[in-house]
């Protein structure tokens, strides 16, 4: 991509981006294209990271492991639902990932956890997300019992209106009381350590981001 | 002291002669008693103190020769006392490191010199001299034999032809008394330790009962008390057997042996003579060895028992499925520690090895979440067993009896725990090095556990077995419990939650760490939990977290440390793991706040970080070594900077730390240098009571220094202090404020200000109905203020004298010192004196001369001086105190310089009355004063010289002073640098020189030249006295010349 085009793209994206400055946007665009690889741009073809490529990035760069959660994160990034994360989705997504305010993050996390997108996190959804969270003990009669119990505990903690499911309002209130519950059903944000490493690498080392 | 030493003192490995005293509270108490005895020996028995021991007490000392005061010939490695025996041998001889001492007088001097090392020196002495009595009095007086009573000693002594046998008798009797005292004392200690035993036995028996019955898997067939009646002290033995320490008797039927009749006593468990069918009483004779507890005993007696017992122990470690039955089983908590102690203390236990194993077990078991006693038998099975046994009238009414028993026990334990905590915190505040471990006391988990317990147990299970997500959920849920409540705090610990929480701190999961610390921060308010956290090694991990890049983590860790570091061992651990430096570094955060906050999850304001750091430092600063560490880490400038902020939350821990540290000289200097006083004064005006209190407290500590006092005034601190006096509801703050006022009023200018602010009237108003801490300071302040004429009038007019005199009957030593000083200050005013006299204040002061504490004695004696000076008919008044004059004269035997100086001053005033002078002369004031003459303390010299010059006015006293060799040393006083000493001495010499022999002595000691110089002094009294003395000498010379020529 030529410099002029990059310049132009940076200009447009910076306007819509809350948390990054021009330099940072520039770096991220470069990183994006280096990740996408050399694809000749043709009309009609979407340039972007597909699900697998994106999941790989999440895993390597942000230490995420849970497949289901990573899928959900992909969906969170892929706003237009076309199966690819394009450059503007990339910038906007990372803006939230790295610099998002608590409000933004809550909104994003809730969307991630609301598997069927009906505006509520139901017991079933919780169960689905938590089912691997307890180590299976051989002596344990029924490990599902434990998960169900854990779901009940979570509900008791977060379901403010006692309707048996979490609305965004329930979730928001619980998180405001205890920020640790932001990622209540699984890590969907980068952990602070990898976040710092990522930023250090991308923003502070302009010459070497290619060989990541 | 022989018996006590051989019997009660706990020696390590028994080897005689090389033994060492163990460091146990009992030994320490014994040593302390011995120290008190030796220290007071000199004034209680001055005659005996001179007695020279048959053999010297000899040991290795750590004391440096340089520590020895005058009265000793000191060289690089050798110290000799100037005091010698008949043969001219010094009574104290130190050739580093070996020291030999041969009299009680020297011993007590030595202890005075040793100061802080007293305890160690005494220990070394006792260790090196296993039978001190023999060394002191000779081998005839050895008290090792059991039957040696005062009578046998007397017996021996009458046969003795020793010239100083009278003294020997006295000493022997005194030592005997000490011995008895020590024995009584140690008895008290021992009985404290074994107090819990009835409860321990009861617990054991209850436990065993529950696992007894028919069937293969039970441990015993049956176990029963012989008596159903339980005395209020928990014993079941008849009173006449309780005297022997016996607690109860049980009949035990093991599977594989005959019924055993067992005695449970304070000393241990043993088989007795059994119970014959037709008799009511059992035969109490001991038939077996003594075992340390029931279980050990039964393991030894019944193979089946020990087999089934061990099964149960193993099954516990596997027995997950038993969890549901936990409700049925109160965990058996080992009661043994105290019991162990008493056994090992008396050294009669044949099962040392066993005991050690047992101890280990106990250590490992202690931290396990639940029960170390869980039967393999399943619930139903046991129930049927129970039914069986009930049918068979074994009388085990389990359901009914247990809850009541265990709650009772729980209360008892809790009470005990409270007491221990109290003791510990008490001794901590006095900063003794020993206030260390208190036993790990656990609340009894009883049958009616609250529902929280089970919920918490479940959550802890998820903590253990969950991934990060589940862990965070569980952590957040635990926080929903009321963690301020003790049941929840202890539940977390008892289900093994503490280990998990601390382990989480060691992981990389920031969220888990935060969640865990949030819980630890809350539950560490509980003293028991604090100790558990330290025992589990939580502190080093938290100290490491202080380095974390996440500020909220740092904050939480610091806050938790602040809670945990409430006892000495924890504070030491923080220091040893480098925590102080890191905490001080947290204080620095407030400066570089330019970096923008990034992630809302883990960031927090820098001010908050600094606040938490200060909070932790505040806790840590209660240990002296930490104070030093904080200073070395550069904490003072940082604290000074934080002090300039205006957040109350920040200021309280900062000022708290400073106040704590201001007890150190270094800090006070630094506080002055860092201009901290200004800010302390500023914060006195704050609205926050706690902040005001700490500021006042810090000023109180620092205002010993004159410059600081001036600074407080210059920064306008006196007015807010005076204003705070009007609010008397908060006693702690009032104590701090009055303390600050007291110290500030040592400066005259400050007193003037206080008068302006009407503080003196308010202080007088505070003389009644206040706690002692406040009174001490109020009276101290009044004592300083009353140095001023106007204030004395003011105090009198406000009616302050009556309450002051009333306070003279107190017992608080610090208060008495201040009250006597204040009353003395008031007595300078004749009008006030009339009131004091009317209230019988002089008599009260006089009786304080009998107070055991030298400071009180001295202060009372000083106060008497103005009283005698200003009272009407002072002579008559003094004579009216029966035995009063003798008391004063005898105080001249004290070895405290301040007491001596004050008593000399009092004698000077008493001797103004001729009749009284005659009386004290009869009481032997002259030789006693003469004996003091060889001092080099200028204060004492001055008052001594004044007393001598007064006492010369009677009879042949001036001749007597010469005979007692007081004159020559007096001449040397003239070489002192103090003009007060010069004046008093010149006057004394003037009076002494009226006697011919004294004149010669004075002349011989070269006084004339010195006196000639003094005639040139600007002090008229001195001039006159010096001239008078010279004229007396000259007149004698002329007379001598005349005599020669005629």
C-alpha cells in the first residue's frame, strides 16, 4: 500500500476513533496489513482477518484460550457480520480492547456473553459458558451439579430484579458494585499483562512490528 | 532460692553445671523476681548488703568496662570496685569477660549498670552458679535438701562460730523468704498453664464416647465416668483428691482387655487401683506409668484401640464422602498445647518421643480444613450403634449433651483467647522484646454451626477447584458475606480458605489477586486470622505484590499489611522481607501523577496508593526497628510532603506514623528539620477528631525539645491546643491535647500564651472526673505553669489546690510525680501553702516518701521543701509527723541521686528549726551526709553542701562532720564548674571552719587559693562565705603563731 493511501486511511479512521491518536492508528493499520498479508485489492473482495486468523491473534497476542469466548469476541469485532474483521473494525475493536471506558467494556462484554443476542444472559447461557470452569474431580458424582450451583451463585450475586436471568441493567449494576465481575463468564478482554506487552510492541517499536 | 531454682526453673538438657535456662515465661518471671530482690536489697538491708560472700559469684558478662560508673577503677579490660573487703580485695572484679562479685551491694550496683541487659546477666549468673546460696554463705547453708527450713538453718548457725554470723542468719532467712516467694510465684504460673485441663479431658472423653460401642469398628466398647457429678471447676474427682491434681476417673472397656479404671489428673493419665464392686470409692493408688493423655494411654493398653484409631485417621484423608455428615461431628480440636507444656515443664514424662510426634501431628492437623477425627462407620451404622448403646444404658445422651457442652467450651476458649490477646497487646504497647507468640487458639466449631459456614465452605471448594472465571465468581460471592463478623472470618479459615486465598496471591491472575486481597483485607481485622496469615507465610507474598505495576493491587496489599502488622512478629516479618522500603516507596507515588490512568479496572489514584502505604507504615511503626528502617528508607521527607496535603484520610495515617516514630530521638530531630511541626499545628485546626488527636500526640512527643516548643508557639499552635481543652468528650484526644500542653508549657513564653488563652482555668477544671491518662498530663501542665507567680495565684483562685491535694492519695506513679511537683510549685505561695496545710497536704506528701518508686520519693521530697519553707510553725508541723524525721534521714541511704539530692534539700529546710535539727542529729544525719560527700553529681553536691552547712548549727555536728571525713571532699567541690555548688560549698566550709581541726583539713586540701578566687566572684553570698572561711583559717593561723611566740 502506498504512503498516500495509508495517510488518507489513517486520517479517516482517526476521526471515528475515540481512544487512539494518529500515530497509534497508523501503527495499527500497518499491523493489520502485515497480518492480512499481501492480498491484491480487488473490488468486491473484502480485505480482512477471517475467523481463524483472528482467533489465532487473540490466542497468541492476548492469551485467550476459550474457543467459545473467542468466537464471541470475533463476532464482537465483526460488526457488519460478514465473516471478516476489516481495517475499520480492527481499529474500533482494539480501541475498546485497549482503551475502552468501563461503560464501553460493559456493553461489549454483555454482548459477548449474551450468546443468542436476546438482550438477556439466561441460565442456560451461563451454564454453557461456565461448564468448563470447574476442574472435574473423579470422586465428584456429578460435575454438572457444581456448575449449576455456580450458576445459581452468580445469579444470586448479579440478578438484581430476581427474574432468573441477567438483563443489561442487572449486569451493569453488579459490575459497578464490583468491577471484577466485568468478565464474569470468561475472559473476553486482554489480560493486563498481554495488553501492556502488545502496546509496548506495537506503539513503541515502530521499526520492528513486521516480524511479530 | 535453691529449691525454687532446682525445682521450678526449667533447665534445658539436664546436665548439671552446664545447664542453660530455657527461655520460658516461667523462668523469666523467676529471674525478674530475683532481680527485684537484689536491686532492692541495698536499701532494704543496707547492713547485709555489705556482707562479703564466702565465694564470689562468677560468670561471663557481656557488659563493657566502659559502662561502669564512678566508684570503680576502670581500665581497658579490667574493672575493680573501690569498695573492698577487709583484706583489700575489691568486691567486684571484672576481667573481660569474667566477672566476680562478692556482695549484694555490688550485685545490685551491677544490675543498675547493666540496665537493659539485667535479665540476661542474671540468667548468666544463675546458670554459672547453680547453687548461689552455698557460694554466698558457705556450704553449710546449702538449701538443696528438701527439709531445710528456717529452723535447720538456725540450727546450723548457732553451732557456727563465724564472727559475722548474725548477718549470715539474716541473709539466710532473707534468701529463704525469696525462695518461698519464687516458689509461690512459679506455682501461680504453672497453675495458669494447666487450668484448662478438665475441659481437655472432658473433650477427649466426649469424643471417645462417640466412637465407642459394640461392633468391630468402634475404638472402645465403652467409656464412662465413675461419677456423674461435675464440680463447678469441671472436675469430677472428690475435693480431697482434687488437691492432688486429680480431675476425674473413667472406666474404660476396650475390645481386647479387661475394664480399666483410669485416673485423669493434671499430671497426666494413669491406671489406678480400680473399683471393687462392693465399695463406693475407688482405690486411688497409681498402678501404671503416667501418660500424657487418654488417647496415648489407651493406645498403649489396647492394640485394638490403636488399630481402629489409626483407621479413622487414614479414612479421614480419603473420606470425601463423609462431608455431608460433618454437621454431626464437632471437629476435635487438640487441646494439648497447654497440657504438654505442663508435662514437659515438670520433666516427668517418660514419653518424650511420643510427645514430639504428637506435636508434629498437631502442627500438620492444625491447618487442615476440618476434622482429623472422622469415623469410617457411615452415618446410619453409627446411628444404630448409638441406639444400641443407649438401649444398653450406657447413658450416652449424645444429642442432648453435646451441644451444651461444646458451646460452653467454646465460650471458655473464646474468653481465654481474649485474655491472651489482651496480654499480648498490652505487652506490645510497652515494646518489650518478648511480646511474641500467643498460642494459636481456635474457636470451637460446634454442632450448631451457622448456615454461613456451609455456604462459605462450598464457595471455598469452588475457589480451589475452579478456573479463573469460577474463582472470581466465588471470591465475589464470599465478599457478600458479612466479613466483619467473626463467625464468617473463622469459617473461611476453618474450611481451609486462608491457604487458598494466600495461594491465589502467588498466581499471575490479577483479578484473583484483587479478589483475594479484598477478602483478606476484611478478615484480617480479626487477631486470630492475622496470626494465621503470618503462619501461612502470607506476608512475604503481599510484600512482593507491593512491587506490582497495578496500583489497586498495591493498595490492597498495603491495606492488608496494615491490618496484619498489628503484632510484633508480623511487623518483624514485613521488615525482614524488605517491606518497609517498598512501603516507603509507595509514599512517593503521589508526586509523579502525570501519567494518565489507563485501565479503569486496575488503576487507582496515586494519592490512594500513598494513603495505603502510610496506613501500612503506621501499623509497622509500632516496632522500634521498623521506625529505624522507615527513616533509613527515606520515609521522613516523604511523610513530610504528604503532610502538606489536605485529605484527612491521608493525614491520619501520616500523622499517626509520625507520632509513633517521634518516640525516637532521630525522628524528633528530623521532624524539626523537615519543618513538620508547622503542618502538625495546621492540622490541629482540622475538623477531624482523630487527626487532632494524633497531631497533639506528635507534638507531645516532640515538645521535649525546646526549639520545637518555640516552633509550636511561632506557628500559632498554642491557641488551638487551648481551644481543644474545652471539648472533653473524647478522652483519648483530651489526653493527647493535655500532653501537648504539658510539654509545651515547659517554656515560659508558652505559659504566658496559655494564660492569655485562659487555658489554666480550664486545666484546673479538668482536675476532677478525668481518666488517669488525662490527669497525669493536666497536673503535669499545671506543675509547669505554677512555676510562675501569676499562675499560682490563678490556680489558687480557681480552687485548684483542693483537687491537687486530693490527687496525692493516688497510686499511679506518673501521676504522683506530677502531682507532687504541682503541689510543690503551689506551696511557694504562702497563701496557697495555708490551704495545703489545712488540707493536710504536707502529711500526704510526707507519706509519699515511703512510696517504692524513687521518682515519686524524689518528687515528694522536692515538694516538701517549699512547704516547710512557707508553712507557719513549720517546725511544729514537721515534728507532728510521727516517725517522719527518721524516715527522711533514712532516705539518705538510697542510691538514687535524685532522691538523695531532694532529701538533702528537704533536710536543709527541716534543719532551719533547731529542735528538729536536734532530732535528726540524733537519728544520725551527720554520718549519713558525710558518707555521701564523695559524689561528683553537681546537683547532689549543691544540696548536700547546703544540708551540711545547716546541720553545722547544732551541738558538735561540725566536729562530727570532720570526724566522718566529710570536709576534704567538700573542698574538692570548689573545683566544680557550677557556681551554685560553689556558693553552697563555700557556706558549708565557712561553717565547718569554725572548728579548729576542720580548719586544718580545709587548709591542707588547698582550699585557700580556690576560696581567694571566689572572693572575686560577683555572687555576694559566695563572696561573703568564702571570705568568712578564709578569715577563720587566718585567725587560726594567727592564734597558732601567737601561741608559739608566747
